[in-house]
C-alpha cells in the first residue's frame, strides 16, 4: 500500500470517527454539543508526519484529480441540498429563523462529506482500471 | 469501465533483463511500484512519456513493450 493510499485510509477513518462522534454526542446531548466532534478534524494534520508524502507519479496525480472532482461535487451538492432543505423546513416557522449553530455545522458537515468521499474515491480508483488519456 | 485496449509485456521484459524487480523498474522510470503493478495487470494505460521511459529502460522500441489490442 502506497503512502497515498495510507493517507486516504487514515482520512477515511478520521471522517468516520467525526461522523460517529457527532451521532453519539447528538444522541447523548443535543445539536449544540454534537459539533464538538469536528475537533477530530485536527487529526488530518498528522498525515504528512505519519506518512511521509513523496512526490506523486502520473497515476497518483490522475487519481487525486478525479477523486478531488468527485469529493468537490458531492460536498457542493450536500451544501446546496441541505441549505435548501433547512430553508424549506424553516420557511413557514414562526419566527422563520434558523439557529446560529446551523451555518458552521453545515460548513463543517460539507468538509466531512468532502473528506469521506475524496478518501473513498482515492481508495476506489486504486482498484479500478485507469487511463490518463480518457 | 472497459479494460484498457493497451496491453504490455513489461513482466516478460523484466525477467528477460536479469529478473529486474518492480521496484527497480519503478525507480528507473520515476514512478511508484504500485504504478508498475497496475501496468502489468493492465489496470493502467500510461502517458506517452512514461511509455517511452519504460521502453528506454529495456532498450527496445515502444511497440515492443506496448500493444494495441483491437476490439474483436
């Protein structure tokens, strides 16, 4: 397993840890405490130290580019759909306002989606046929 | 995704050249060993630059390493 794959696997585990932590804190406390789990994001900063990142070759660069595209598209879709869903749910509320914690949670949620989809896509592309010309 | 139409004989050429390891070839071509593994398994079609680098390592022409597999 290359360092690129190890980094993706580590990031995937961190993403799942954040998700699990959020759900546990949500079940035990409330939506105001649950975002504390986003602190696990700091673990991703360890990857250059844990897995000495060497210069990527052309295949790894192609995988990174494609995984980044998938991650970016998914996370953008998540933000748009979730934001519109919140708006639709709160539109008829009285007063029609949203909690102050919604925006940072939405932004961090998008980051978690990006982390999960990007790292999953990297691992997936390593197992798939790849043509740099396609 | 359909399998790559570009086949190769890298594995045979490695053994014909003193049982060169995948790691040796990877170092000489400036790629990772995983890329050589993917190439040998026909899971990766290289760029023209990498194809030339591989052919140069074995001292042969491009078409002695890579073959175009026409659809039946």
